[in-house]
């Protein structure tokens, strides 16, 4: 196809959380094609599961955002990347070396040790909601979906208890869909300033937490500097937070839309794990991180991709590939899914380091939510739910509920 015919990307969701129809069309007709971004660049879009996995494991492709041709989704993409730790956008072997500095805080063993804290955090918030009652609708985002992942990551980072209220307020400003870009950017800056001061303070009072561990790495020549410590803490504090909030909200709505499956989960909370697996496949809430740029000419499924050309490997589309997931547009918590093939957390060396933590939090939420609030339901019609903008990652801005 010619550049004039290239469709504009990102595609827009037609309604609510429904994925863009263009993905299904391309999977069946043109699985590797050009798209046009905001800056008129024309990267390749890859939409089938096997090819997406190939892209995400091909060492001839780079994740370094400063490489010419790397596809930026927004005008401020490269500027925003300055607040990200360098290892996030590194290629091997540097990526793995620096990733390993925080890896022990996200192992399955460490996450298992956190599960009692996560469960207690979930249950205490639910008990509080039960105690307060709902004489009027309650925004689940403000009173449950946002605090849970925030408090867990604060615990891992070692945020002082007296600072939690302030950080929660800043995080709420960042994730509030009604906040202007300027207000959200101010909140970002305030968080970075806070973390910079905390790192300075913690350097003289090391503890058993992630920030202290990073400061210790800072003292090792050739490892990371103070800015990296601040950026890693910032990334962990905010990057996955919005996704977790959205997944909790999407999980609630999805269960209410599938009452028979909700009833099954009520009767058997152990179904929370397969429910979370299917939820993450069905609603791939972080779908624009899987991008690369070719370092040399490559051939992918017969298509030549030249050095310097960008690639968007759509994990969102791959998770609806019928060749891997039969009846992919049907939500089924009883689906037998290989978690490695579920690309909600990415694939390969850059697969989300916090996957085990995210799964543990979501499982704790859905093991308890409808047990504590068995009559939980929307306080508005489904078509009144405020979703994120159609061309952005799927999410829910606020969720009024009653019980």
C-alpha cells in the first residue's frame, strides 16, 4: 500500500472497552502493514501472535528510544522518556544487568512473602467500605482501585507512612482523566522532587526496601547514579499504577457483564487466578510499550523491514489471535491459557518485571471483592461509564457503584 493509504494509528476503540475493529481485519488480511503516526512517520504494525513474539525476541531490533526511526506514539514521547530509568529502554546485555538490580523485589518468592500484606490491604479497604455503607454511590476508583496498588508499591519502595497521603493525592491527580496535561505534569514534577529528597535522606539511613537497595547499587562503580535511582523509583511508583487501577475497574465491569461467571467466582474464590489470566488477555490495558526499531535489514513473514524502520508489535491484537486463543472475543474465565502466550505483560527479556506482583494483587482483589460486597453493582448505566479516550490504552476514569 502507498503512504497515502496508510491508516492512522493508534486505532480508536469503537465503543467502551471494545478493541479496534482494524486489528481483526489486519490479522486476516495483512498481518504486517504500514501505519501513519502523528508525526507522519510510517512504522510497521505487526498484529499476529507468532510475529509479535518474533519481534519482541529478535536481537536485531532495538528498544532504545533515541534510535532514529523508533516509533513515538505522542508528540511528547521522547521528552517523557527522560523521566524513565535508562534500563527500561536499553538493549541486552545492559538491560538485563540493570534490571537485575531490582529483580529480587519482584521474584515469585518475594511476591509470595508479600501476599499476607496484599490480602490485608485489600480486606481492610473492603471492610471500610462495608462499614461506611453506600447511602449514595461510591466511586470505586477513589476508594478502592487506586489505593490498593499504590499502598503495595509504597510498601515495597519503603515510603514513610506519614508521606502516603501526599503521594496518594499526587497519584490521583496524575491518573484523573479530567486533569489537564499541565496539572498532571506538575504532579509528575512534584513526585520526582519528593523522590529526589527521599533518596538523599535514605542514603544516610539504609533500610530493607527497594530504594535502599538501589542506593547500595549506586555505591558500586559503573552501576547506576542518583538520577537512575530516582527514575527507577518513579517508574515503579507511577508506570504500572494506572494499569493496575484500570485492570481492577475493568475486572469489576467485566464480571458484572458476565453474571454467570461472576456467580461462579462468588461460589469459588479460587477461580480468581484463571479469571485474572483471562482478564489480562481480554483487556490488554498496556498495549503501546511493545515497540522496536530495526538495527539492520530483516525479513519478517516475507516482508522486508529495512534498518531504521520502526515496528509496533501489537500485544493487544496478538491476545485476540484466534490461532492461539479460540473464540478470542468471548470472555471465558474457564479458558485454559498458557500464561507465557498471554502477551498482556509483554514477551521476552523486556516482559514486565512486576508481572508476578500484578497477578498477586489482582487475584487478592477478586478473591475478596464480591465476597465482601456480594451485591456490588453499577450505580449508572453501562453506556454512562467514563472510559479513557478511544485511541488510548483501555481504562475507566471513574466507576460509581452501590451494594
